[in-house]
């Protein structure tokens, strides 16, 4: 039986992983080792490990990270404690393959800890771009640490190949979070109200905003610009929680102040989980903020998105995204455009460039069938000119997973 280790460090990646975890769990030839760390174990961030337990996934190891400070030096301490903890966990329960996701500093700690142990590393969502966040560098660094790559789009695959990765290592799978749309029933607004204590008499603005970590000194000004623009919109607002980013607590504090000052139309949704978050996307008038979910999942709902500032700069986007600068007037204008009936109508039948919800099958098959050994561990650097000449190596940047 092949053992597949999977790392999850917060709610931001857990929803992505659920379809993969279920497929591994139900495969008689595979055994799941689930390594849980980061904000999952933090009371401040809702102790979301309880959702994992409720979903029935056995946890192999719990890795505590120092999340006491969101200052830059606090993030470095968190990374150090994460590397130590993940290193101990991987020695104690060594999987045949280890799967990591995306671009978080907590996830980078796990990936880096695997290197001295010669653990084969598989990576989801490599090759994407988010130029305004330090996550961009962590993502590309994890790509170079990894031995297998499951890219969400053809454009992302091309970037991975340009980084010198051998073409046989790179597969276009689509985004696994979209698989949830086929297996997870959505809650109607009344169910959302009952389960999460929300007020949804009319479609709200769903606001998911994180610090622009390459501009963390400006976080307080940026969140106040956003809140002032929301204050001008004549719509209810539902905020979600931030991640453990630099200056994330500044955003949380300002949001709590805004909700306290606007109790009749502003509220915070804590720990919605994937089903709750997707259901709220389906019920919302528009999404406002700078979350990757506005790019990856929102197109499948035909949901207008006002993308604020530079955090997601460079990311592949569909026609549902309206990009605005981080300023009160720009954001307010973006909201007016997003909630216009003609804009919403223009998104009917929108095709999601991140796939059609068939990723987990492709990913788990790749994890199951790849040959373990020195060919996987020892990587060659392939010049882009050589890689692009290999038959079938390069997917056109404009294509989506539907053509793969």
C-alpha cells in the first residue's frame, strides 16, 4: 500500500484538499497520512481542526506553529517553528509521497522540512501569479523543491516549464476545489441563516480581504479605504476572516469596529467551511476584496468580483473580475459596476478557466501511478527552449483544462 502524506495549514487550503483526501481515503491501494498545522490549531483562528475531525479524516500528526505575532519577525519565528515541527512529524510518519498546496509561508515550512529527508514532494497550484504578496515567492520556491506538479491551468504549466522542470513531471489537472461543486449540495439562504447565524434578507456583498504583504505598512490605510467604500454602498455586508498574514490582525480589528458601528447591515461570518462559503458565494450580490477565491471559484457561480489592489496582480482571471486600485472612490465605483444588473447578466454561461471540477481524479491517479525512486528524486534542469520542443510538453497559455 502506497502512503500519501497531505499537509493542511488552514481553512484556505483545506477546502481545496477535501476532494483529494476523500479519493485517497477510499482507494484500497492508498493510505492517507494527514499532517495538520498552522491556524487549524489556533483558537484565535477558530480552531478549524474540528472541521477536519468532523469530516472523518484521521490526523496523523498535529504541528503547532508560533502564531503569536503577525509582525514580519513573528512570521519568521512561525516559519522556524513550523520547519522543526514538520521535520519531526515526517521522520516519525514518513509517507511515500508528500502533497503540498499553493503559496502560504506555513506550507513552505513543510516543503522545506521535507528536503533533507529526500521525501518526494508533489505540489498543487504551482505556476500561478500573485505579485502583491510574499506568497508569490513561496509558491515559486515550493515549485523548485517539488518533484511532481499539478497545475490548475495551461498558463500555469507553461510557467513551471519555464522554471526548468522536466515536462513529464507537470500535469494540468484543474483546480481541485471546483470538484466540490459536483459533490457538495449548496445551502439556501435560510439554511445559511440558521446554521451560521447570518441575516440574509437580501443578497449581500461578500467581503474577503487579506493584507497586501509586500505593502504591509499600508494595511491600516488600505482597509479603511475599503471600509469607507463599503459604507457608501447601500447593501448588507458579510465579512470573512483573514489568514495569519503580516498585519492581518489590523484588518480584523478594523472590521470588528465597522461591524460594531453598522450592526444593522454588517456582520462577520466565522468558519463557514467550504459548503458555507460556496453557498454564500451563490447567494451574494458580489464579492469584494482580494481573495484568490474570486478568481478560482467565483467564475463557476457567475459571481461579480471587485478585486482590490495588488495582492492578486498577475493571476489568470475570467470576465467576472473588475480590477480597481486601493482607494475609496475606485472601490466604490467598482462596487457600483459589479452590482449593475447588466454586468451580472453578461456573466451567464461564463466558462471557468480553472477547470470543470475533475481535478482530484487526475491528481490522485498521478500520485498513485508515478514510479518512486531515483528518477523521481533526482531532478534535471531543462532549458525552456528544449522543453518547448518536446511533443505535447507545452499547453497553450490561453487554453483551459477542458482541452486537456
